[in-house]
C-alpha cells in the first residue's frame, strides 16, 4: 500500500487518507492504484461497512497530478488496440472514478481546503459529504482543454440544475462550503478541525445498521448503475483523446512554465 494513502479501520469503517500534503494531496498514478486496490479489497470484506475519504494537511485533494496528464501516452496508458473500456487498466484516475461509482457500500467524504477536479467529482458518488465553510470546490476541466470526468456531465446537472452546472462546469468557477451545502453536494458544515470527526461519526452510524437493508436501500436510491457507468466511459474516451490535443498540451505547458518561474 502506498504511504501516500494511509488506510485505517474503526468499527466497520475504512478510512482512506490521501497523504501528500506538500502537493495538496494531488493524486498520482501510485495513489490511484492504491485507492483502486483498497476499494476492490473492501468490496469483498464483510467487516467493512462504510468507507471515508479524507485528506491530510488541511486539503482534501488538488485533483490529478498534472504531471501525469502531461506525460499521458495512449500506447502505455490504454489497453492495446482499444479505446477506454470498462475494467481496462487505462489511465488510473479514470479507473478509480469508475471503481468509486460501482462501489456497493456507503461512501463518506470529509472535505477541507481544496477539492479540485476529481476532488469534487468524486463527491457525487458519495452518500454523505461533510465540509468546512472554507472548503473550495472547483471543476476546472474546460480550462485545461479537457471534458468533465467521473460522470460529472450527467450528475452535476441532475444535482445542481442546468444553470448552476454551466456555471461550475463550463465557466469552471469555484464555490465554497456554504454554496455546496445550498446546492445539496454537502450534508453539513463544521469547523475544519471537526470535519473528519463528523464524517467518521456518520460512517460509524451507517456501519452499525443492518448491512443487507442498508446496501439494498442504497442501490434503490441510486437507480440503474449502468447509466452512470456508461457516461463515465463516454467521458473517459473523450478525455483520453483530449489529453493529447494541441490545446491541452499548450495548457499543461503553460501551467508548468508558471510553476518554474
């Protein structure tokens, strides 16, 4: 298991702590593969009743490490001779989002600081989300010359309505904890130092409930999973093509040039 993903257990709750604080917990390939493997193991572990995502050092996650986007190579990162396909070991970020969307046990998130890109889209697959008022949610895909991922093109309009979805996906504006609460992305707000405790308490309460009824209710509430998984796959194919586009390469080069100054 990657030291950048710290896994702990507490009364049926599996906590996944993204632990790369010097990079605001930006997720790289190693971290994604660790998260994927942990979710796969948790899926078959009856002792795990709920999973909590959290970030170390005051931020949830700054999203994908852009170095991985910059270095994306279709011949290496996609199955030979295939487009993005369900279950393929393609770009790990997209595999992780699919794994989270297909996970059959409750997912809870504790969000402080930055929640960028996948740091926000992941939350649409969580059952409960707790955040600090100072948390900042951003989906900057268009500004990077990329389409949305993680089913966001379907789930954000459904949750927020088309007007707000356009504001936060097309314009890429960021929003804070109070707006996330108003939009229904977040269940409750707490001071930064209390967010993880709030999320863990909720997860323990879920874990204590009759699991068969809990998991069945969750499936019924979410409806047909293939609709979301199909949208994730459609987005992923477009995402992979966009990563090698001149527009995206130009945006990545500009980003790294600004960091080098």
